[in-house]
């Protein structure tokens, strides 16, 4: 009731301020003759002063005085004691304002307002979703990742992402600190060791120092396939005066890399540079070396003209052309089945075309080449869920198996936790469902809309 009362008082004060000047009585109306007589008296006094000063003769002063007196008589005859009466319509203006302003305000409010809506304090209003990190600029990304690390200092993935973002904006020293913190939280992860070694190399202007080399060696010991560790150890050999060892490492890495690997172009340049400077033919080290294509050889990207031609085709023909490109990629992968990136591209293309069964097969092939890769497992799980028509029938054992593997490598993956909790509940494993839903709830921000739904489901399972 406080707010309506305050608004009523304010409205009354505003109306009073408008009416006050109109309610005053006009008692100061003056006669026009009084004003004219004051002027004529001044004129007569001026004529007398001029006569006494000798500026006017007696006859001139008498004539001027006579003229002024004539004007006084004329003004008196024309005066009817005219005053300034208040217009009759102004007498009703205060009453009209006092009535019409509140009535008009109420009419407008009931026409456009919503008096039945409950109060909504600002603090309780829904907040717009914050933009994702991926949509932010480089500096904004650094700020958000730093906030994420501050909320959960044990989040290794957040620290790795923060370090990479800091490298991208040139904050090398900050990146080193972020990677060091990640190493303290996960000392045995090869990707963390390699990332820290790379940051130390950047900090020393491209020189692989002894601490960085030790990190790369430790990363390679834990993951012999680590491309970053193998590349930088070769660079360390080249900088240390052993180009033959550097070329051996790099040529082996080149042979082991699939077509389209992002590092192939840089690797080929370094092989060419070091072999030219040292006078060593790479084929003398690896006679079976084949020319590698640094860009995607599996599925050539259409040119601008190709895209334009596709857009001009009818929808049916356009889809046929796209399917033909995807089928060509599938045929090429039969000749090069070790191309993990090619299988991932094929899986994504199949999923876009709605061929979820074939997409799942492609992800399975990629998984054989790169087991326990979290990105492959997450994408594979999404395709399997679509294939199972989740929500209309129980999850298949194959989908549950993929989700469990994803949960094993990424215990905080929301997709795995949510659907595995559903599978637990369907199987009658209430404690398992409760445990997974609690973990999922704790990962969500307090204001997340989905958190309320998780809380409600938990209460139902816990019998509260």
C-alpha cells in the first residue's frame, strides 16, 4: 500500500501546483486614467522647470501647459474606470483541471496498463542469458575464463582454455602461470605438460629451453603420439646443433600424421628449412617419404563459383550434389582408413544430412583411431541419442556404453550425466540416478532455469 499512497500524494501535489496560480483573485486591477495622469503631471513639472531655467519664455510655457491640461481633460472624459475583469471561462478552469487530469490518467492506465499483474521486483526479474565464451572477443574471453577459474580453481580445462586465450592476446607470462596451475592440478596429463612447454618456448622467443624440453619429454613419455611434444623436441635438436635428429623426429611425425592435420604445413616448412641449411636430403633419412597435403585432401572445399552454382540449383538437385560430395569423401576414406579427421568430417556431414546411423558408424571408425577422445565421444553420443529417438523410447545399450565412456573421460559432462541418470532410473537404480543428478545440479549456475527442473526431479527420486 505504500507505493499507491505515495503516488496519490505526488499526483495531488502536482495538481495543486497547477491550480494555485489560477485560484488567486485578481485585486490589483488599475484604472488607465491614473496611469495617464501620472505622466501628465511629470510633463507639467518639466515645463515649469524649463520656464524657470529660461529655456522657455512665458508665452511658450503657458501654451505647453494649456496643451497638457487639454490632454488631461480628454483622458478624463474617455475613462470609464475600465478595469481588467477575469474572463468567465477562467473561473471554471481550476475545477476542470482538478477533475479531468485524474480521470484522463485513470482512463489511459486502464487502457494500456495491466493492474492484474503481480509485482516484479528488479532483483527477481529473469536475467538475459550471458553470451557464451565462444561468442566473445579475445579480451572478453580472457576475462570470462578467469572468472570461471576463480569460481572453480580445480577446473583444469578452464585453466588450459585461459592459458590458450592469453597466448592468443600476447600475454605470454600470464599464460605460463595458467598452465603451471593446470600442471599442479593435473601433473600427469600430456596435453597440460606440452602446453606449458610451448608457453615457455614462446616466453624465450622461440628457443626451446631446458625446462621446456623436459616438459616435452615428459609429455611424450605419457603420450607417444603427442604431435606438439614431437615437434618441439625436434626443434630443440635443431637448435642444439643436431639437425639429423631433428629431421628424423619430424619425418616420423609427418609419416604418422593424417592428411589435413593442422600442423603439416608448419612441419613441412621446418623440414625444408633445416634440411637446406644442413645440406641433408630428407629422403636419405626416410627413403619412403611421400608428399603430404597440409590441407584437407579428403573433401575439397567448394570454391565461390561452386557455391554460387549450388545456390542456383533446385533444392532436390542441390541436395543430390551435396550427398555426392559426402559420398566421395566416404570413398576416399576407404583408401585412407587411418584419417581420423576425415572420419570426423564424414560423421558431421552425415549428421547434417540426417543420416544418423551412418554418422554413428563414422564416429565409431574415428574412435578406433583415437580412443577416449572427449570431442569424438561427445559428438558420437549426440548422434546416438538422435538415432535412439530419445524421449520416445529407452536408450539402447550402445548409446549407454558411449555415454559411460564419455563420463569416464569427462566426469563433468552434462550430456552424459543427464541421460545416464535417466537410464539409471529406467533400470531401477535410484541411488545411481540421484548421484548423477546431484553432480549435474552442482555444475549448474544457481540462476540456470534447468537447475530448478533437476531439483524437482531429485526431490521426486528422494521421496521428499
